[in-house]
């Protein structure tokens, strides 16, 4: 496998001179800041918020680096993982020329951002067991394929992709392989972040929205080689992560054991929920899950979905998604929420 980062980059991105913000030009300590045309009198909220935040979020990255056992220079923080997806496609794919590969059913934003950037999408559907079709991926790759997005654990199916299959793709594809690990904290498998040194073409995405319970902050993490991270920093907005988000995320990182306890409780409750769902007479399959949700195939899933709405319980109807026909995606709730769900389903007689 011959990986050449410069060859993959769009020419205009390779030659781009990034915007230089006031906060990126000065590094260090000072007592008087008169460089960024800020309001020197403060704000209605707090003095701190009148100043632009660190554009590269170094304090936050260093703290994440200690937890993830990875160099801070290998981390990009995005306004949600969605921003990271957008940056990757914009950096490496020439519109109407280059293409990405996705493996549906999978997270829908890969295709959305490809469409926004006018980048063609090649679909190689998962096999019936929701694993990668390696022969299909090999046959779909051509000279214009720049990115392959792999979601593991996968959304909406919940399963982890076979690690060996992902390694086959990494070892044989000369473009960039993006492994989206939004749900990795609920899985028994180790993260691919530990493999960054072995694969220069590997990009790993994680998020604060799931296990960390910080979906409202919109904070995503991308891990890659320093070379790839430098490219993404070149094109990201100068202040994409606001000061309040950085401050709150730093506080959250001080509570790692609380997060680990929530993960343990979620995994325990997932097992209870799976058993209760499998006992329902109209449920056909509860698919194995390494995430904080389960995909459930049942008779007339749309009718069940509409029934649950009348009970004030909202799940996700995935019945129109390929390989997920007549299936609902159900997030693992608290024990009280899950009992309400199961009670309602036990009363269903559609």
C-alpha cells in the first residue's frame, strides 16, 4: 500500500494559505489584549466571554490526549463529528471528480456532506450479517476514490465491524479510511486510535455526544496523523469550538469515573432491554449491539412506531432503510424509561 498524502489532497487545499487569526498569531501570556478588536469592557455574561477562544483548543486537546494515550498534535476538535466529516470531504475530494465509498445501512451524514460538496458517492452495501463486503469494496475503488467511511459500531445496526476486515481495507486502500467510533465506549472492542502509528491513512472519529452525555455542546474528536490534522486545521473555521464548550468539556474530563459508571449502567440496561424485547410475540429479531441502542425487526414496525407515539414514547423507525426493513432503532434509556417502553409494547395488540 503506497500512501501519498499530497497526491490525495485537492490542489487548491494543498496551496491554500490559511486565515491567520489574532489568537493564532500570539502564543503565550499577556495582561493587555488589544489585538482582536474585542469588546474590552466584557460582556453581559462574564468577562471571559468577550475574548475569542483558543482557535486550536490546546488545553482541551492535552487533556483528551492524556485520556486517549495519543499525542495532542494528532487531535482535531470539531463542532460535532459532522464538521469533521465535512472537513475531510472538502480537503480531499474535488467536486464532481473524486468520490467517497460508504457501506449502507450506515450514518446518513457521510452522504449528506458528500452531496453538499458535490462529491459522488459509491455505495457498497453491508452483507446480510451487517459486515463489510470486502470484494465489493475492492471492486468499487477506482483512481478517483479518496475516502472510505466505516462506522463501527455501526449506526443503525449497532454491531461492530470485524476488526480484521477494517485492517484489510487499511492495508490495501491508498486513500484515507475513516473509522467512525461514535459508540466505541459501549463496545468490547478496543479503539483504532491505538493503531494510528501503524496506518498513515487512518482517521478515527469519536464524539462527546454519546457516552459523555454532552450532545448539546456539539463537540467531536478526530484522530489522525499530524500531517492530516494540519491539513484539517488549515481549512476549519478559526474559532470553531466556542469558549463555553471548551470550558465545560474540560470540567467533564475531570469526571471520568462518572462517565465510566454511566457506560456500565447503559451496557447492563442494554442486556435487560434486549431480553425483554426478544420476549415480545411480534418481535422477530433483536440484533446484537455494541452501542447504546438496539435494532429490532418486528411485524409491521411502522404500526408499532405510530402506536408508541400515542403513548408519548419516541423511537426511530428505520423501516425504509436497506437491510433494516420492518425495524425500529431503540435507544437504551434509564431503567424507568425502558420499563415504560416494555409495558407499552406488552399492551400492544396491533
